[in-house]
């Protein structure tokens, strides 16, 4: 699910010549867990769950420019293994 999101659904200027807007991202996956307005990124919880694991598998950081256009994404693994 996460790879489909970042590779096929979200658009960055570098890969697609047109970026997804912050509003489009929120409509697609919901509100972020937190927003860092100083560094320009929003942190979204990865909701993939396996078996009985109730903890998140990681986070996706989406970096937006001052015009609220998606610039890049970073996946951070929490390293939790049940």
C-alpha cells in the first residue's frame, strides 16, 4: 500500500513535472499526524498492520514547498517486529 501511494498516487515535480497539492494529499489519505511548518513537512502514520501488531510500521514524511506543493517523500521504518 505504501509503495503504491508514493510511486503511483503522489506526484512530485521531479518525477512527474507536476506536484500533488497538500489539499489533494489530505483528501487522499487524511490529515497528517503532525506538521512541521519550519522545515515544511507533514508526518503521516503508515496504517499497514500485520497479524495482531497494533503498532504502526513506520511513518511517511511528505515535504511541501511554500506553495503547498509536494516536493519529496521519505519513508521511515520504526523497526518494530512482533
